[in-house]
């Protein structure tokens, strides 16, 4: 067969391959840069041959088995290819069954590339092995149950079906950790393989060390080259002409490996792309650089915005990380990118979890039918698990794996362990049912820089132990004396497990607070055996609240706004919520102190002025007995039927109470009520001129 029977057209702008030779026995397509005689047939070439370039004819050939065939012998330069099995760098099809031959050519041949394997060899240097849709390293890969996430899957399917005339060429699937994004991506990828429309699918994972942003486009190109022979020819030539492509920055790789080759196919070879191909990048947030994550989104979004018609569609799956916030607020972004959000509290998701639990437990029951009661598992057990999991698939899947563990082979016993653990009636042991979930949470916490981890733990502890309706982000930050920047900087790495109110909510940030997507993360933080170095120190949180509340309560209320560390636009009102918290929760927090922490606060109170403390409602009936137990000299109680003025200058507060509380307060100093309707309490050291008096009264 004529060796140069077919030649692809040249394209100077993207560097299309020069002559492509076909029909060579025992070889795959070969690209040759330079003149070639169409009348010559290429010889067979041994697998593993070594290429040697000589400036002049060599004195000897190795091996010398007869005459050496040549191409274009009329040209002067000699290129010797000798057989050698020591070099495995060329272990592809081009060198299969090769024998001695010489290529003579007057023009220097810059590269000889066998498109059948060299392009894959070159790209494999930066290919993320194990990150493909059907990789053994991911087996068993997570998949959607056929009856779950139907609404989201329907939206994605419609997006793909309308693709030819759809102005959205990019779909961004967002969801907190554990909501099943990877399962959705895997399911969509497998469906697209069946339809012949999957271009490439990349599943990033830090735990599997597939997180290098510089390997993203080479990995996609490797998959695309296996999918499309025409694309393989193009990038083979590009890599031959410019071997430094893989050393270039990501934007250059995006252009050279993805955009320009597909632009050529779209304009010159449209028959190779009858329908747009889908490229999936799952776990974008798993990339080891936040800047790179944003860079990928910017590159893809810029292209789909400026080039509305193109043969590639993009499905990006990620957690709603904090560094993506700027895109959420970009008014132009929705016009070029369709967004789908997965929610933990979604009713459909919760129903899906119940459906999966029933089916998976039925499978376990069938597998162990010889040792389980036919009625196993109890429906009450499934309801308990579903109530804990809500719409978070990671929780339900973790429990299913724990109960159905084949090594343990005891599903009934493990289910009981799981239920006791979820009810808080068992100690942590090696049979911890949520161990896999803990690994996920620890991996997320590990991303927090060491220099801000302590501040992050303070905020998380504050929300876990003192989160209330009127204790929003601004109040939390000011209580801990953090600036707006410090507050957000401490939380931004937790956007996959926390809802963090954006600064755009500034008018309501005094009440809008951070929110745990799932209660399991809070449970994880409160159990030091599970969270270890990331655990919330509850004793430290109580002390933090007490000390900071006392500091804020020592400032005259009208002067508070000037002392705020985070001054929002509504600063004239923010301090009022701070006063409410410090005078309610701040006082009650004292009763939670223990051991040395009590002594630390006692030292502060020994010289503390209560003048600006506002005792609200019945919080005083909790705080005053505690204060008396710590230092009786700070509490002065007397009976009275009339309000009396405090010693020196100060203020007087009236608090209505019931007879039981009234009697308890009076007994603190061994004073019986004796029919009195008012109990007067003065707080503060006697040596202080300014004291505060409180009258507790009740109707007999």
C-alpha cells in the first residue's frame, strides 16, 4: 500500500501534522516532518529501536543483516535506527517488529513521532493516573441510585439535550461535603459514555494525590486523544513542534491542548464532532491551590462567554468554597454558567436517603439471610438513622458500610452498636460507625492554616455553645474582638461544611449567623476523641465568653460603638445586640466555669465595677448565686419594702421573680423573707464607691 496515500490538510495557525502515513505493516500512524517520497514504502521497525543521528555516514551498522533499506537515498544526511531492547522509552507500536534501515534526507527531521503511542507517552508524564471515570483506583466508584437525585439529574439531562442551541455551555454543580456530588458526576459520565458523548472526566482527590492543577489539562488531553483520533493527530503534531507545551502555564495549555485543536475540528472537520462532547471536572475544590481553582473557573467561563458555539460542554462539581464567593456575586456569571445547588435539608434528598437505606439494608439482609431474622432490620432503626442523616448521603453511606462490613460479618451486632452510638449511649472504640465521616471532617479542618486555627476554633465553639437568634456574625466577631477581615479569614476554609453569611448581608449580620450544613460536623467538633487537635475546647469557650463579656460590660453603653472591632453600616444598632448578649449569655456563662477558670474570673471580679452591667429579666437570679459562691464579699443582700438608692452613685434595677427564687436568694445570706416583698442586692466590692443594686420582688 502506498505509504503516503493520505495527507491531512495543513493549518499554519494551529500546527497541523505534515504528511500522515498509513498502511504500514505492523506500525501505527507515523508523523514525519520533512519531504517524503510517496513512491517509497516504509520498512518494518523493531519494537524498542533506538534512534541515533549522525552528521556523516557511520562506519558500521548494527546489526548488519543484509542491505539497509533507505528512503530518499538521493539526499545526503544519514539517520541510523538500530535495534535495542534496553530502551523502554519507545515501547509503543511504531517500533513493533522493526529491522535495520536508514532514512536519508537533506532536510533535518526535527521529530519522528509515532502517533499510536508517543503522544500518550508524552502526556502520561503529567497525567493523573487513577482519576478517570473507570479507573481501578476508584473502584467501587460512588454512583447515584437510579431513583435518587432525580430532579438534579433531570436538570442536567435537559441541559445536555438542549446543548446545540443552549447559551449555557458550562454547568456548575455546587454542594456541601457529603451531599453526593461525585456520585452524580460518575453517573452522568457513565451515561455519556453509553451515548458516545463523554470527552473526558477527571475526578480530583487530595487523598489519592490527584490534586496537581498543572496536570489537569494534560490529563484531559490524554483522555480526549483516546476518544478522538483526529484530535490525537493534532496534538501529536503540536507536541512534536513544541515539546515545551507541558511546561507552560495553565492558560497556555488550555489554549494549545484544548481550545485551538477543537476549534480546528469544529471549523475544518465538523464530521468528527456530530454532537458536543462533555468534559467533567469533579472535586475542583480538591485542587491543591485555591488560586488554581479560581483560575480554572475563570478560563472556562471566559471562553464559554466569548465563544457561545463550541463543541465542548463543561460540568464542574465542587463544594461552595469561600474563594468562589466573588463568582456568586458577579452579575454576569449566571448569564454564562448554569448553577445547580445540592442541599442537605432538601426534602427530596432526605427521601432519597431513606430510599437508599431501605434498599442497602435489604441487600445486607439478603446476604446474611442465614443468620438474620426475616424482619431485620427493625423499621424503627432505619427511621433513627434517617433522622440523623437527613439529606447527607455521606452519613447514610458511612453507616451502611459499617453495618455491612464483610470482615466483621455481624450486621445485627453492628447495627446495635451504631444505634447506641447515635443515641449517645456507647463509648468511642475501634468499632466507631462514623469513622469514615471523621476522616472527611479532619481532612477539611486540616486545610486551615495553623496560625488561624485557634481563632477558627473559638468561633466554632461560640456558635456551637452559644448560638442564638440574635447572636449573628457581627456580634460574634465583636465579642471576640475580631475585625471583619479576621472573622471571615478564619472561616473561609470551612465553606464546604458551613454556610457563612456573605458581607452583602451587612444589614442583617447582627442576627444572621453561620450555620452548620449538618449536625454531624458539630458532633465531630465536640468530641475530642474524634476530632483530636481540631476539637472545640468547651471550657475555653465558656471562659472566652465570660472574660470578653465582662470587658464589654465595663464600657459605658453610649461609648460602645467607637470600640467595635467590626463596624458595619448599622453600627448604631450593632452594639445594642452586643449588650443584650453580654448581659444575658455572658452572665450565665459564668456558671459553666470550673476549676482554675473560676479563679481567673474571681481575680477579675475582685476589682470589677458593675455600674454598666444591665441585668435583664431573670439572668440575675442565675448569676448572683454563682457570684456569691465565688466571693461572698461581692454580694450584699438586705430586705426591704421600698426601693433604696445604692451606696454612692449607680443605678437600681427591679426584677420580678417568684417566691421560690426569692427565698433562695435571701437564704444566700441567711436572711429569711419574713413576709417582705422586696429583696435588695448590691453587687461589687465594698471599697468601691459605685455599686449596683437590684430589687427582686414578687406578689405575695
